[in-house]
């Protein structure tokens, strides 16, 4: 039987094999030979733009659009910026195949190229808001091109130049600012040490005053005091700002800043200075990070940056601020531009990564959902939408620079790390190629998580600021004023038990949920710190022990501040961009009817008197409980138009009309982005469940709504990334014709 069974099995296998080899397929389309090769279809062919991308860009970039575009053009046209043709397009992508030394020299050459073309004109010498905004706009463009270039420029202008500008006085401005703007000298910023980074107050470099010569003497007393990671120090910097403990007559006066020369104009290292290279890094190899030791370096007394404190020629320490803590805070407070540029670079890098990944997902197909059917676009998979579109919403707003800068920086960087990883994975193997930028940006920007302090430490500093405001208000029994805590003066928000879709998308509900969380966490944090102190812990140790609540509170603060910017953006579109005009009722009705006739051919268009009668009747109903089709059929206008006009009429305002009908899609997309941001925050932060702000049922409702929002944002994906203001040349080959970019002809070329 065993032998017969074996023979039968062999026979069956032979028959199956014969069928495969001999019989014709029942469906000719299933034959492998009939499959055609893949071809690239630009997403613009199939995707629609339902809102004006130029208007959206005004919201996202906010200011100096012409200046940004000018510098984009300078970089695109400059041979210095490594323009390369891929897939029929030119891209400007830094060459990562160069050695560390080559990358450093190329970074310096690019800075000189931009200097010759006036990019840096007025960056330090011009005063006023317009000059500052222009500088920040141009710096945004530089950050989009190359992080190494941006960091090198940022160290020179924002750290070295900013320290002289804001920590120095007229004598320093007159002597150093012009030469800094023209790069006649090249500055760096020596704060970080081998043994101290985030804890600036603990740095070990020591400066004393020599009364006989009227000079300061700077020393590196031990190896842990060597200045470390100093951008520009290894090769190019001629001068540095030295942060050091100031010792006067044996008394430590705390950290102060001094100007010191470390090289001459020919690049020779100055006497009493030792400099070493920090070496190769996982990114930012276009920046020459170095280490510095000071061996009894003598500098003039006037080189002390003295906006907060000074030392007289006879060695007297002078300061109007007597409290050391307050003096230290005042001393460092001007150095805010560095944190702002770190945060903005993270946001713009997020936008670049998402623009590349989303454009790729709008042309790359994978798997079929029906037998012999076409493969499906990546972005048409709900799971792919889920990984990219919430991140796009978080990146599609001007993050508020008036919020506490420590958390603005840390929040933007945490977001960036998440974006880079998701975009890298979303592009598959193509995300690994350096010419496609995303994988390379991961290494370039990883340093952001510890730039100017560890992000987790910075988050706790935000909570300290909030607690100080809380304690001050409670002690004085006064209303909260500052840091956006005014909402705590009102009643405690109540979250509805039944969260419908319309409630979840209401900005009132979203703000209430965020304010409830922030309010409760601040109360909990204050109570916990107070409890630890009552048990004998110092204030500082009480903070350390309460770090979990501190981090939860910092996130609550930032989420609420950013949500407010979304809400303000929507309001500004209505109030500013739309610019409605006052017109007569009849003209208003006719305009709406003409608009509906052109948009809705074949629908019955009512006479003016019929329209007004029907409209007046409908406007009294509960707007969000009716079938929107009812309005569309009766009035011949879309539901969102009806809602806007209804609100105008119900408020008893004059009839308003003009461009608002055309710009309604922009408002709708802003509302989708705002809801996506808010609900994603609700979903991601465990505090909403941990402290009972949402029930498990509420959390499930939020999750379902985020999925719905992904589907509704999907048709706008291309329009949104096209609104980011990033020229095609600053993206990468996989964002466009990735087949031609990888063709054999491109290899030979």
C-alpha cells in the first residue's frame, strides 16, 4: 500500500506539472509575458488641487516669500551647490561622498559664495523687525538645502554674532559687528565642555583678573574643562566667545562671557591656545567641530561682554543685579535666537522629508487588491496614510515662537526624529540612498536632540517656568496672566461623555480637552513638588523626583499653544485673506446663485425671492443635525457655503460676499489639519487615559476619527506638500520620476 500510495502521489504531481506546461491560461491577462513594464505617472495628472496653494503657503511660510524665493534661485543656479541631473530634473543635494575635510572646505566656500551675492547683508548691522524677519527667512532656505551649512552660518551669526549683539555693549558692537557680518573674522561659541553640557552653571573654565596689567587671564584647569564640540574651532574660526567662571579677588562671581582670539588672519593658532579636532561624526561633517584648551590666555579687560556685569579697571565687580540666580538668568536670556533656529530647522527638515515621502507614495504602487487588477498607490493604503498624514498636519503650522523656547526646541526635535524614521521606512530601500536625502537627514539632524541641552532636561525647565507662574498667582491670590495660563481663571472644562464626530472636530472641544489636561497636570505637579518639600527635600530635588509629571505638563503646555496657532490661522483666513465686501442683499443673492449655477450645472436654481424664503427657513434649523444634501438640493449651493452664510446672517451682520466662496476649500483643509493635529495628540498622549480626562470609549472614538480624517486629507496630500514652498530641486529624485532616475542611461550619464 505504501508503494502504491507513493506512485499515486507521483502521478498527481506529474498531471499538475503537465497542466502548467501544456494548457493555455484561461485568462490571457494572467500570463506573465503579457504584463507591461511599470511607468511613472506624475501625481499632478491624477491628483486635484481643491484650494489655492499660494494662499496656503502664505499661512505656512508667513513672511518674506520673495526673499526666500530669491535665495532658492541663488542656490539652484550656483555651481557651488552640487547641482545634479536625475530623471530629467536638476537637484541640489550636498555631496555626501566627499571626505570630511572636503565637506568642511565646501561648506566654507558656499558661505563665501553667498557673502559675495549679498545674502548676509544687514544680518547684524540692520535693526528692526523687517531686518530680523528677512534674516530668519533666508536662514530657513539655507536650512532646507544643507544642515551643515546652516549650522556653520548659525554659529557665526546667531551664536558668536548674537552674543556680541545682545550680551555686549556699544564698545563691542563698534569693534566686532561689522567685521562679523562681512566675515573679516570668523567666530565660534565656546560654551560646552567635556564635563558640562546642559549644566552651564557648572562649567570649569576659570577666568581671573590681573589688577597689575588690567587683563583677564583664562585657564582650562583640568581635562574635563576643555571646550568641546565647538563648531568652527577645528579649522576656520579666528575668534570665540568663551564662557567661564569669573573669579574676582578669590570670589566666584559665576559664569560670564569673554571675547578671545584663537587664530590669526592666516589661520595660525594663537599662543596659549591648543586646538584639536573632534573627528568624524554620524552627521554634520561639513562643520569643523573642535576642542579648545586655554593656557593662561590673556585678553583685554574690555573683552568682557558687559551688558549685565562689568569689572572696573581697579578690579571692582559691578552689576545692577545683585542676586546671582537672577543675574545668571539675565545673562543668558538674550541667547534665544539659537533655540529658535534649532526649532525652525527641525520643522523645515520635517517638511522636506514629508514632501519627498508623500510625493513618492503618490506614484509608487504595490500589490493588487483584485485578481489581475492594477497595483495600488502607497498613499491609498489607510496604513500609509496613518503613518504620514498626521505628521504632515503637525508640520503644517507656524509653531509659536512666543512659547517657552526650551520646549519649542525639544518638541520640534522629538517630532523631527519621528518624521525622519517614518519617512525613511515609508520610502523602503530608496530611503537609504543619500541622494534621496531622508536617510542622510537622519544622521545630519540627530544632533538636534542634544543641541544646546538634552531635550528631556529642556522639557523639565518648561514645567519649572509654569510652576513659578502658578505659585506666584496663588501666593498673591491673583488671576493667572502669562504663558497662556489665562484659561485657568475660568471654570474647569467638562468633556462630554458621548463624543460624536462633530464634537471631536469642534475647536471648542479640542481646546477644552487640552486646557483640562494642562490645568490638572499643573495642579498635580505643584502638589507633588510641595509634598516632597514638606518631607524635607530641597526644591531642586523635588523637581527631579517629579520628572514624570514635569514631562507630561510640558507636553500639555506645548500642545495647547500649538493648537491655538491652528485656530488663529483659520480665523485669520476668514478675517484677512478673504476680505469680504459689503453688498446689497439682491446682489449677494445673485452672486451666490451665479456661483451655484456655474458649480452645479443641471440643478434647479431658485429665483431670488424663492431663494431668500427657502434660505430664511432653513437657517433657523440646527445646522449640524440636518442632512447636508437637503441644503445642496434646495439651494443649489454646497453645504459649507451655506454654513458660512448662515453664520453671517444669524449674527445680524451686513450681507457679505466676495472671494470667500473660492477660499472656503482652504478653510476646510485648515480645519482638517487642526482636527488631525488635535486628535492625534489626544490619541498619542497616555495622560488623557492615565488621569481620566477621556474614557476608554472616548479614546476608541478618537482613534476612529483620526482614521476618517486621514481619508479626508488624502485627496489634499499633493496640494499640501506643494504648499510648503520647497522648490522641486530641493527635494530628491524619488519625489519625481524615480524610474528614469534609476535607469541604465542615468548610470552611463
